[in-house]
C-alpha cells in the first residue's frame, strides 16, 4: 500500500535530510505506474523553497548516460549501426593516439571497456563561455590515453559516452540534445527535462532548480551554477517525476 511506502521512505529521509543533504526528491515506479512521489527538505535554503518531485529541477549526473545508450539502441534498431560497429573513424584524427590496433566497438563504449583512462579536465565549468561543442570537446588533444586493449578491462569512461553521443550526432545530422528531446524526452512527456548545456536560458528553469550545497561544519554553503561539457555523459537536467516517466 502507498501508505506503507510513504512511512518507509519518510523514515529513511528523516535520517538524511539536513544531516547529509538539504533536500531530496523520490519517485517510485512499480509495474509501469508511479506508485509514490514526494519531495523532502529544501531545494533552495535561501528562499525556503521546498523540493517538489514534479517541478524541482535537478542535475541527473551520470544517469544521463542511460539516455545516450537509449539513443544508440534506437539507431541500432533502425539499422544505422550495430554493437560491433568500429567507432575509431569518429575520433576525427584521434586514431593515431590509440595504443592498440584492435577495433573499438559501440559495445565497448557502452560497457566502459574501450580501454581509456578517465580524465575530468573541463568536465564542469562555471562560466558558460567555457562550454565547447561536443566535436571540439572530443578533439584529439583532449583524448585520454588508451591504457588497455578494447574489451579487456572495465574502466569507467565519460569520454566513451561522449564519443557515443557524437556518433548519434554524425549519424542523424542533429545536435545530441535535439535528438534526445525529439526522440526520447518528448514521446515520454518529459517536459521538465533538457540536455541543453545552457539550461539557464530556459524560461523559469533557474527559479525551480535545486541549489547545490556543500556542508562546512554545520553550515550549508551554496555552490555556484555549473555547466557540463560532458553532455552525453552527464548533462541531463530533470525532475524525479520525469525520470519516473523514463523508467
């Protein structure tokens, strides 16, 4: 029963809200239906603005990768590529920087087994003027080292996910954010979701967006607005209600 779910979640949230996080948003899906939704704590302490699961925007972080893989699998279903497609031609000159001669496949990107080291330079920026186009962000001079042969080692790779997003752009002729909006977000009625890296330009979003905080001692300190260059790997801004639609 929903009452039992709420009692359980309330008890869990009571232990963490204000202690570890100032606010949280919860949606629970069962058998294709949203069975519980509730916001806890504050999205903005300065405004005393409560968290609301339907309208409080939050940064999804690496949950964004699920949308990139969904886009890839849509293109696989359409026959535009396969899981065995060699993605090295999409490196745009970065092939010469690879350590190994074996093909890097779509499946390697999706399973974090392409062999790349993880680098986070310019992943997050605080000045939107420092945002770059996906193709430029993947330029050979930014390409991480290939430490392992493809398929040998699982090594978490934002670069691999961004490369997959670039494959989507190249195959469809659309910006990654536009493709996801048209083919995933809109059909799922995820109207409070965007991969627009300049989300501050979207009307009303900043008024409803949760503020990020760091705890220093017993005080919460607001962090500045950040922007994501690793868009396919972590650029989704969304609500938990919208994520429940995706589930």
